[in-house]
């Protein structure tokens, strides 16, 4: 475990050195968060003053509901896009084949590449919540921050597992943009990012309830708005932990098989 931690830290330090020269990109990200906050604030004002029945379970605050969903979606999409960029970066730099002949496991290579995107996504989530509270007076006073931290930690672990699956698919089909776009779009559609899943048609509700991230986001909202729904929050924690443990080893195996396939076909350095 110590060796894995050191390897992940080494990847993180490398990516931090690489991204240190792109400081203007950080300014643009801050501007994007500020723009989104104002946009969703004005959107919420067009929906009327009375709370929607579908939002009663979340305090009836449409603006707060959307902000939590947007921040969570940003965390996921940043991580998944980071997976695509990490695979491309290792491939274009010619370091993937070199790293694979070492004792470094393939899954550690991918997780090391998405470590910084995960931290960036987590930082953006914090900025969304802080901006909503400081500028628009969204009340997080009743939040259970311990549950929020646990949910976010498990959501990060689950997203990292999804990153391994995405990396394997990218290596096999060689075109990752469509995969990431489809996955982030499906997450936005089904997990309740911008609206409660109860407004979806029944077939889509069934699909939504089969996704662990749906429960992660629902539990996160319950923890932030109510701090008093232990059953729902506990269920979300169990679902996230269970699915992450179950999916982790198969995802790592599939990634290893995808790399072996690419190496046999001779396109490991050119997908």
C-alpha cells in the first residue's frame, strides 16, 4: 500500500508540474463557475416562487438543487475527461509502452493519470458550494459534513473505477471522445443532475435506479439540505462502497486485457 501511495503521489507531482504553466486556465475555470452560478440563479427565478412538489424532499430550493447537481456532474465529467486525456498523454508521449514493461500495474498507471483531474473536480465542487452560500445565500447550515465527506470520498473511488473501464474502452475502440461524451450525457440524463428522477418516464426511472451515482447524488443532497435522513444516506454509502469493491477488480482486469490486445495488434502507440 505504501508503494502504491508513493506511485500515485509521483504521478500527481508530475501532473502538477505540467499544469503549473497553465495558470490562465485556472482563471477561466473560476470564471466558468461564476457564470454558471449566475445562469442557474436566473433560471431558478423563472420557475416561480412556490416550491415544486418534486423538490419538497430537497427543501424546495430549485437553485440549490441544481447547484449541487452541477457541482457533482462537474466532478464526474472532469474525472472522465481526465481519463481520456491521461491515456492520450501517455500514448502521445511514448511513455505508455515504457511504463508497461515495468512492474507498474496498468490500473495504477490510469489512476495516477486521473488523480489531478479528480482533485480539480473536487475543488470545483467546493467552489460551487461556497459561491452559492456566499453570493446567493444558499443555506448549508443544516448539512451533515461528515456524511458529505464520506459520500464524496466513495463517489471519487467509484468514479476512478469507471475511469478504468473508460480507459479500457478507449484503448480498444481508439476513439475516446464519443465514449466520454456518451457517458457524461447519460449521467446527466439519468442520475438527477438537473431535475429529480421522479419526473422521468418510468422506463428511464428504472434505469436511473440501477445506477450507483443516482444514489450518491441523492444522498449528497440529503446530507447538504437536511442532515437528517440517515437511512437514505446510509443506503447511498453502502451502494457506492459495494459497487466500487465489486467493479474494481474486473475493471482492472479488463484494462489489462485491453492493453494486451492493443500490444498484440501493434496499435498501443497509435490509438
